């Protein structure tokens, strides 16, 4: 499955647009509280553990996006956009990956 933030894929022709697809993933408040306590104890600066948690959550959102795209028969998703949202007062953070599912043909095969 090809994913891109652009509206086209180099080397491919988009043959059909299948619609908007999305994948979501959330970081639970308990996990965030643990990291918030760690950050408070350690002071400012970068926090690789928190960055890794966000990175893993983003990867899950992208995997969910791919899964939804496959369900509609896509072999690629164009115009992928990542959105980060703080959903609740207790700290829930959601990452949504949204794009347009498409079918493509390799230009070299035309």
C-alpha cells in the first residue's frame, strides 16, 4: 500500500478515486499521566519515551488508514493528513490519519 501526503504518485496513474478513508488511534489518559509525572520530575527538554509513545500511536493510525483503504479496494492513499487532537479534560489524545483512497496503474506498464 502506497501512502503519500501529495495528491499524485510519481510513476503511477490514478485510475479511480474511491473516497475519503481514515484511521484513528488514541493515547490513554493513564499513559499520559505517567509521562506527565516523568516530565515533571525530569524537567524540560526532549522526552524520548513520550515521543516514542506518540510515534507508535501515529503508526497505529496509519495502519488503520491502510486497513480501511484496503476494504474499499484501494492500492494507495493520496493527500494523507495527520491530525492531533486533545479530546478530553482527562488528557486523551487522538491521532487521525485521513486521505483519499485510490486505485493506480504503474506508468511503466502502460
